């Protein structure tokens, strides 16, 4: 089993960096305030679908514990094991048209749940539905039955019709910040007896750009040798350490100030290419580093940032991305 599935949140307390939402969900549990429709939106891999499944579980849990589903009652176990027909998950990307909505929802939602307390429809990537499918969905959302709940999840809320949004409680999921992500990765590494250090996990966290599931996937990819080191992270994920990025930026700072020759920069680029890192990701990491240290040398860092911007724009023109670095930086001499 992959680490992402093994460590999928089983309680609201396990959801990382959504503290603005989880207390509301737990309050709903504590006060039995089940809503008819929910809309969860935000960047990918921020536990929207996992939260939807947890919502479905607590709505049917026979013995909630401190605002969380107990995960032990017969209803929770049926949902966890996927043995109930009362929880329906639909991927809107493959059920785009109105006929799909009629078949999967309209024709079935009129019937009460067979076993559970609530019949719950989880529609992932709901923005992919066609206009006609949204209209069909709206029909049943306008006249909901007490025993039916819709939980919609999307990464593109601007594509959701206002008529649908107005009938939902809407929750915005944030990107996971760096430190909470590192802490979660460290916990998983400890549980799996993976040797690692915070600096190495920080590389994985930064590459994940706020997506918790991506971060766990990358950890799973690197742990093949049961030792998460800077070398392994760089080789397996094609990323470069903060120390190496800082070294490169300092080199570029000297270069744009005419303190070193072009050949020195070209040699450093050759070493980076040989190490097999992703040169586009390297450019992004340079910009992130400059953003964090911009006021140290604003004029110099602004020139470097302009060069990196041009490099990223030109990369698609060359079979070898490193050539974009070499040609743009060579222009700096003119």
C-alpha cells in the first residue's frame, strides 16, 4: 500500500493545515447540524476528497468521538470497507453529461438509504460537469430530501454556477504551509522507520507546493532505499538543496556584477546538468530563494530574477534546458 493511502486522514484531527475549517466540521458533529450540501474548493492534494469522505462517515456514525467519526461502529466500517451502496463517489471528469447525472443521482436519490442514516453523494472535480449536467444536479439540490446530502469538491471554483454555490455551504481549503507539511512527513517517516532529517524533508515539502498528498507521494518515492538523504532526494526527485541554490545565486550575483567570468557560471551549470536535476524546477527555486532574501541585495537580485524569468520563457525552445541558462546569461555580458 502506498504511504498516501496508508496515511489518508481517518479523523478531522488528521487533516493538516485546515484549522479554519475542521472546528466547523467538528461543531456540526457535536451539535448534529448536518447540512444538505457542501462545496469544498482549493488547490489539489489539500485533502478535499478525504474531508468529504470523513463528512460522509460522521453523518452516519453511530458513536462520534470528540467531533470525529468513531471508525469502529458498523456504519463507519461499512463506509471504510466500501461495502455500502449509500455512499456514492462520482468523478465528474468521467461523468460529464446530463445522462450520467440522471443515471447516477436523479434516478436513485428519490429512494431512502438502504442501511445508513444518510445517502451521501461525493462529486469530485465537479467543475467538469457540463451546463446541462449542472442544471440536472440543481433540480434535485433545490428540493432536497432530508436523507440525501451532496458534497462537491473542486479545484476551480470559478467554473461552478452561482445557482449551485448558493445552495451549498462553501469551504476554502488552503495550501499546506511548509512547517506543518514537514512535521507530517516527519511523523510518517518515524512510523515507517525511515531515517531522515528536517532539511531533507524540507526539500520534499517545497517541491510539493502546498499539496500534502504530493509530499507523501514524493517521500514514498525516495524511501525505496530506507534512507532519505539530500543526495537521494536530489537524484530521485531531480531537485537541488537550498545550500546549492544559495551557492548558485551567490555565483550569479558575482557574475552580474562582473566579478567572475562566464566560464565559471558555465562550469557550475554543467555540474548541475550532470547531477540530473530538473533545470526548470531549479529556476523556480532560485526565484523563491530570491523572494525570501530580496532586501539583502535588491538591485542585484532584481537583475538575476529578470534573467531567470527569461530563462524559464526560453526553455521550451531548446532540446536541453541548460542551453536557455547559457544563452540568456551570455547576453548579460553585452
